[in-house]
């Protein structure tokens, strides 16, 4: 068995996955050390990123366990391996689908934990006025709804969820037509939820007088990190639609891993500032929900929060 038409060897595939998982793990450890030293507590965005990391590790374990049968199956499809008997092929198909459904569930749940982490990261920006809080709440509800739609794509890929592990019922022309359309429905809702994360905080960030230009650009850059996962999702969806096995599986896991890594990056924003007091800068730009308190007997401000952006 060579690469089973997947464009990368089984060993190379796992090496990429676990290397990027290690990077995400190091970033997670660094993020939590920063939180402990600077804030001495965890916020909801940290909890969601921790959950995303846990699910990511479980996803990598599932990918490792299903890797042999995945390559064996695609090798048969592309003619690199002899075709087994019909009964053996049916058993292999159902077994692989069981693994795939688990992997897809973990994929979407991990992705959406990262999205919720970003929404709670942005929340302090929207605390100053009721209309901003409503906008934030609408965004959260929409993201949760799109998560449900993506899961419907997982469990409804054979039309009726009861047919998910039935070979003949899942191989009909109707199911094939339905699946080709459902791929793009899931893509639409996944990408639009990413775009919500990109554009949601921009009006507050770019309101005149809130921040200096360099800070606005830095925050905008972090908001735009979701565009990276959109690129991977676009390539992956096109390949799924075309039934192109080459690197499709890899692109899917890269989307997941890059999303988790991107979700860790805001925790390191304070390293990019020239402010001598990085603690203050870190609080002011990202984390603290506590408005500035004045020192006893002194009118000098000692800390900031994202809430000040809207003032």
C-alpha cells in the first residue's frame, strides 16, 4: 500500500497531525501560564480553548486508530489494493463510517469550541451598551445554530439518521444527490459563522478615539485569523464535492489543528506591544473585564479593559 490515493503516506499523515498537536499543546501551556501570572484566573474563553484542546487530542487519537482502515479502503477504491469480496467490502465500509462519524462529530465540536472562545474573548467590547450586548447575544445564538446544522450534516449524511450504518440504504442515488447538496449547506453556515467572528468586533475597534492605529490594526489582525480556517474549509469542501481523495483527509485535520492553534494566539498578544508595562497592555487589549480602579489617594489609572473601547 502506497498512499491510498490520499497524497501522503500513512506515516507522514500522522507525523503532520501529531507535530501540529504538539505545537497546540505548547501554546496551551504558555497561554495558561500567562493567565496564571497576569490574571490569576481563567475566563470563559480559556475554558472553551481548554475543551477544544482536549477534543483535539481525542480527535488525533481517533485519526491514529482509523488510519490503517482509511488507507486500506482508499487503496481499494483507487486500485492500489485488490478488491475484497462484497461482504468484506460492506463490513469495511460500515466500520470506516462508524469511525468517520465519530471523527466528524469531534471535528465540528472542536471547531465550535474555538469559535465560542473567540465570542467570549470579544464579550467585554459589548458590555457598555444594551444594543451591543444584544448584538453579541445574537452572534452567539447564530453560532450555536450553525453548530447544530453542521451536526445535522454528520448524522444526516445518509438522509435518514437511521440509515447511517446501513450499507444499501446509504448508497442510493438519492443519498448521493442529497450529500452533494448538503456539503455546500454545511459549508455556507460554517463559513458565515466564521465571518461573524471576523466582523463582529470591528465597529467597536475602529470607532474614532478608542485606540491608536497600531492597536486597531493588531486587534483587526487577530479578528481576521478566522480567514485562515475559511481557506482550509473551502479547499476541503471542494475536494469532498469532487470526490477527490488526494490530501482531502489531511486538509480536514489541518483545518481543525490550525483552528486550535489560531485560538491560542490571542493569549500572546501582549508580547507584540512596545508598552513597557505589558501587564497593563495585556489587560487593556484583551482580558480584564474590570474597569480601571484608582489607587488610594491617587487619580492615576492602573489598568484597562476592553470595555473602555466603547467609551
